[in-house]
């Protein structure tokens, strides 16, 4: 219960008991040393009542200040300010050893916010090991009355993300052995906290024995629909011998006494926000009043809605579902951002005929309220035929039908052209239209109960500035309920599903953590398109779900993002060692890495489109006098591209080179060419056509005009160069994916 004022000599007590002059046996950054976090931190500390009774505090006290001290160290720190914080106190609803992960339910009925604002973290130098550190935070609070006979004490602190306004702080002193205390903390923007038993941050409380009349009350509900019956419970404390003598309640702020009962009930028959006052008297201290402004809210409404899609190709019909709370009497929808009401239905639909980006507004009305929510640029309508943006760094479409190499068909050569897979049974059939491989059982990085595969991209991670990473993910029907696995990573930077990510997915780096805010391991067998976009210029990062942006946005200092490592990036695992592969629970497909922040429209196009047109080489090869012959596509094999060609480089000069085409990779295994070309040479496709060239400048080129006929959509054509030189040579197999 929060108190207005008092006057008495100040006393102090340090909890956990026995640590007033003794160093704790551990340390932790929570709660006041979060100077670089991009996530909110809430920490509840629970201290057993015996920490007070064993130190002579057996009756009610009024707590006026909380002091945290630094961990024992010899180092110095600059200190600074944590902005936008709050501190709550209550008598815990549960014993400290039985607190729950539900942080709200852990508070008792006397819960009160005793401080809201900036918290000063003091500079200092440690006193040395074994000696309690100096004061780190010394925070006066609104006086709070605590009675150890009624339960354990809860100290609840909150520090917003990126709230630090200084250079650095230091860790806090903690006791973890026999501490008779516990904590519940939330440092990942998750829905619930994590419980840690035997964890007591050392805190010193300033207090005075409770002497006087302290009015307080609670209500069983503070909001609801009219007619709303509210039961009020008196929690007044009086040190007078006769206790409280009278109660006078004003339930609606009209200065008229509505009840003189100690614990009355009042029915609010109409909508509104009401201030409640309780005036109490005793036979020693006279009268005292507790007023809670805006304490009861009746018939509150809050507008909100969802859309069936974030957009599509024009014309697109989008449905909207009202998710407003409270008793709404009328709905007004502006569905295209032109300030004209388009519908009065609760759940309308709207046909978007013209490409563009549209904001949507919903106004809800009842007898007391007229409130509007606007979702800016919510709907993106694309021109028919819009194509996915090319990925500059990586594009693994995973259509290889054999072997341990996969093609990187990105638009630049900044990363290696081939990745390597750690086993030869990595493929699965994606069972998604236009994303299938040409043979059953191939086309994506597949689910395996054991021995799941991952890809070593060969690219040592080095990004400074914006980036976007997208891929398709599907929980396999045979997988566990909430499987854990890494979608990509290089040890330090990684993205994972399950575990600390809960039902969502997280991207985590040294100074940036981005949670999805939506579920990714839901319906088994259903593909989900996931994209994380880090916009370094804007200082924002967020996930997209099937083209729809998450409501969880992480803010950071613009122009500071860097994603670098000495280790190569792995796809499907935390590192190239293959640890915690995502394939033990999921299929993964069409991995793309962009060196810029994709727009919402580009993300949506990717989510709505088939694979990108590409020409990627994989499979075996054999060297000749010119080294390893390189096969590549010149241009994009999109429908109607008459200038596409299949090129050869790194071949022996002035020799006969044959280019072979086929519609299938080798059906019955590869054809051994070693008797004619040398060891390791093989034909990797079923022959359909061939042409011959004489290499010039160690190179050759075969024109391959692509028709614009729709029947070619999604067709795979395979090609391979064979060089008849001083010593024979053969290139890898080129998969030409027409889109």
C-alpha cells in the first residue's frame, strides 16, 4: 500500500539476512547494469519474511528507500542513468519458494508502484574481493507498509530497452546459497518470466516502524462491463489500541459518501472512469484519506483488428476481423486511408484494385468513448507479375538431386558459389507448388530424426550496415511438440526456434536480439515464410511472417549494426560443426541473404512468389590442364529472356568443348566418362541435346534463348560442359530453374 507521508527516525535492514557486512557469493547484471540491451528487463525479487523476523522486525514497517550495492571488485565504473524505470512493491501472493512464471499473479493485493522515473546508477570503485561493494543505486520511494507476518516481500523492477544514458555500470552483489529468496525475470520480451530459486540480490531497506493511521484498500476488479459490481476490501493499518473506528467511502468521485461499511460492494451502472476515496478514523490519530484517481473503469473499449493478409497481387480481396475489447456500439472503417468511411460492419472485406500501400483505420464508439486505431501502410498491393528481389549475397534454393554441394545463385559473387552439406541424405521433397525438385524426395533441406544436415556456406560473416535474411520453414508432422533448432548461425550470431524463443523465432547477436512476436512451430506440414530485416539507417529490426510485419520492433542506435565473425555462416545449425540442427524438427528451403533492408513490398513479393529464376552449379567435376572448368549462367533464366546463355570458363584453350542439355539429371546414376576423359569425370544428366564449340581465351558460350510460354514456368533444364583437351575435363552440373 502506498502512503502519503510520515515522520520518524530512519532505520535500515539488509536482506538476505546476514549480509550487512559480508559480501554475497555471486553477482548479476540484473536489474541496473543493462546499459546496452535492446530488450526490456523486468525482475521480481522475493525475500522470505524470516529475513525480517530474524533481524527483529516482527510487526509492520514503512519502507522509504531501497539501496542496491555493487559486487565486490577492484574495478571502477562510470555510472550514469537508467531512464523510464519503475519499482513496484507488494506482499507476495506466494511463498518465495513457490512463485510462478506469471509475473502478474505473483503480486499480492497491496501491490503498489512506489517509484516511476529515472534511476541514477552511481559511479565508483570496488572495495576488493571479500568486502561488500559501494552503493550502486540509492533510490527513495513512496512509503510502503510491509508486515512480515502477512507474507514474503516482492521487489519488482523494470528497465526499458536502450535506457542507459552513460558509459557503463557494474554488476550487483547477489547471494545464491541458502538465500531463502528467488527471482522471476523476463529479459527476452517473452510472455512470461523465468524462475531462479536461491537467488537473492542484496538490498538494504530504509524504514520506520509503522505508527499512525494508514488508509488503504483494494478491489476485486478494476474494470468491466456495466452493470459492474465491485467488491472493495479495506486494508487500513492503525497502530491505535482500538484500531479503525469508522469508514467513509466515495465510489464515484462526487464527494458524496456512498457507504460506511468496512468492506462494501458498489454497482457501477453506466460507463465512465471513476475515482474512489476511503476516509478512516481511529481513536488516536483522527482521520486519514486514501484517494485513487481513475481507479475503476467501466465499459472501456479499445479498438483493434487484424487483416487476413498483408496484401497481394492486384486485384486483392482482404478480409478484416475486429478484435476490439469492451462493449462497442458502432464500427467505422476507413480501409484505404482516404478518410472516407468504407464500411460499418464489424468484420468487413475490401477489394484493392490498384497497386499501392494502404493505411487502415477502425473507429469504435459507445456511450462514453469514440476511439480510433490506425495501422499505417498495413496493406501492400503489388502489380501483377511482380518478381522477387534478387538476393545479393546468398540464394540457396536447394534443388540439387545428389551430392554434398549446393549452389549459391545470388546476384553477386561476394560469397562462394557453392556450399557444402555435412551428409549426402540431406534432401526432402518440399511439397509446395513451383518449389518442387525434379525428382521425388528432393528440393529442400529436410527433416531427419537423427543426423539432420546443415550447410557450410564458406562465407566468413562480414556485414556492416543493413541486411535481410529470409527462408521458408515447415514443422514436420513427425517432429516433437516444440522442437528446438538453429536456422542459421556462426556461433555468436544465430537464429533459433524454440528454447528461449518460446513458440517463436529469434535472431540474436552480441548487441541485438530480435524476437518474432509470432508463432513459428504451429500447424505441422504448413510452410511459413520468415524474414528478419535489420534497417541500420533507421535503427530498427523486426521479423515478418508470410509477408506481414511483426508488431515487435527492436530499436537501436542508427548506423551502428555490424554482423561479423571469424567463422563461416552455417545454414540449418548454430555453426559449421552442425550443432543443434533445425532439421531435427523442420524442413527449410529457399534461404536468401540480402545486404540491404528489404521494403515491406519486397518481403511480401518473396512470400507470395515461387522460387527465383536461377542457374546454379553443383555435383561433381574433374580438372583439366586449365584447372577446374566453371559452368555458369549469363543473365537470369526468366521466361522471355532471349539473351540468356550458358558459359564456360577456366578451360584448356583451343580445344573441343561439348555442352550437353537434358530435362532430367541422370536417372540411373551418373555415366562414367573416365575411360575417355580421365579419372573422376562423369556425365550427370540424361542426354537430350548437345552442341560443340572450340574454346577461345579458355572460354566458350552457348546461347540459350528462353521462351515466354507459361508452360515453361517452373521447368528445370540441366546442362554440363565436357572438354576434349590434352587431358579431358568436365564441369559441374548446372540446374537452370525457369521462372
